[in-house]
C-alpha cells in the first residue's frame, strides 16, 4: 500500500471539540490545507465519557498516534467521504440526495460507534463551485441532465479530488475502511491514495420526486450503484420504494 504522505497534500489538524447533533454525538476535528481550505472529520466517541479530539493550537501535522477513538482493531471502521453541498446539506434542496446522505451517514457511523464522516469543502457541484452549480441547475431546468449541463458549461462531469480525504484518514489512523458510498469512483480514488477499502457499503436514502432524474443520470451515465432507492412519493414514475432497497450490505 502506498504511503499516503507521498501522494497527497499536507493537511494539519487545527482544532477539535465535542459536537452533539440530531444524529448522534461526535468528536469533531477541523483540518486545514496549505491552500487555506478547511475540512471536518466527525468521529463517534468510543464511550460517553471520552475526551473530545484535542485542538492543535500550533497547527502541526497530526500523527497517527494522536488519533481519537476512530482507531481500533477488528472489522474495518465505517467511513463516509461527504462532498460539500450547500443547497442540499443546508438549504434542504430536493434536487439531490446530498442532505439525506449526510444525515444517514452520521446516523449510521454514530450507531457503529467507530469510523468517521469526512466532510470535504471545495466539492460543491462535484467540484465546479457553487456559482457554476447554480448555472448548471438553470440548464437542467431547460432540459439538460446533470452531465450535459456540466459539459455545456465547459466543466468536467466530476472534478472532485479525494487526495485530501486520504490524508485526513491517514492522520486519523484509518488506513483500512468500509466505505459508505454508491460511487465506485470514490473507492478507486481512495485506493489509489493508499487507503485500503475492504468493501463498499451501499447508502440508500429516501428522496423527493424532484431528485428522480438526477439519480437516474448518476446511475445510467456516471456508473453509480443506484438500482434501487426509496421515494417520498411512491407513485412517482421511476422511484422504487421497495423493501429490498433497505438492504445495506453487499455490492
């Protein structure tokens, strides 16, 4: 396995605290790249009395020996690499499944009591930025799908870089993980940067009818594993609210 420090950006832990949320209590650690871009890692405490992740006042690189409760032996910890989505995560947009995926990931990692949710900034609109994403939405309103809209604007279909995620996982000592994702590209990217992904764990969420075309495009044109998903309105064409969609294991 490659040494993650040889192929990913330098990332420093710059703070930490306890963070109670609707989906569980986490130790939250903040990280900063040399570019100034900041990211978060949400880690469930190993026990209620666990100390929060210590802040790093001098902002020195984190060593594996400093890792919090995410590091342990046994089956590979459950990890979610979540790309920033202001419209879905914060504004509650129904056009995508990002907010639902974030919340379900937090719930499942908290329930597992080990692992992490890595929240990556700079991934808005699959890496094209917030303003460009809104422009792409306008093109989708005119009939293009999410792939066609990005290409029409002169952007790649997916411009995200997961090297910083690998760096953060390495800092936390999470070299071997079970990855909570429907995107096989994330599995490939993390493995390329030295993270041993032992299995892909499907992330099935309930979506609004407004997200149906978006999910179909991700499945049919981007290779995401989305053969089934639950829909808020079961009578919507294309939505598949089946019992088997609740499966959370396997390919």
